[in-house]
C-alpha cells in the first residue's frame, strides 16, 4: 500500500481530478471570493507543479466543512 504522504499529483492530474482546466486551477489558487477557500499552492513547484495527495485531501475536507457551515447558517437564518 502506498503512503498518501509520498504520493504526488502533477498539474495535469490535479486538473483531471477536479475537472478543471489549467487556467481554472490558476484562478482557484488566487481566489479572493468571500467564503471560498483558495486552492493550495503546489507542495513542489516546478514544471510540472506537484501536490501531495494529503494536501489535496485536507483542502477537500476543509472546503466541505465550510460549505456545511454556510448551509447550516442559511438554514438557521431562514428558520428564524
């Protein structure tokens, strides 16, 4: 079994994972949208850039929690 800490994805693999273009990935990394979590910068810069899978999984988890928190706040606001 491969350890997630040692597994990396290249820019193309990250784009495939999320169904994004390279331009969308670049925009997501620089997102200043309120309530949005900017996509993490690469763990290893170069050509191609590389991300640890653990970094992506942590971002996914935090992003899901932010969405849940926003949904709960909206439900409480509309129920009040």
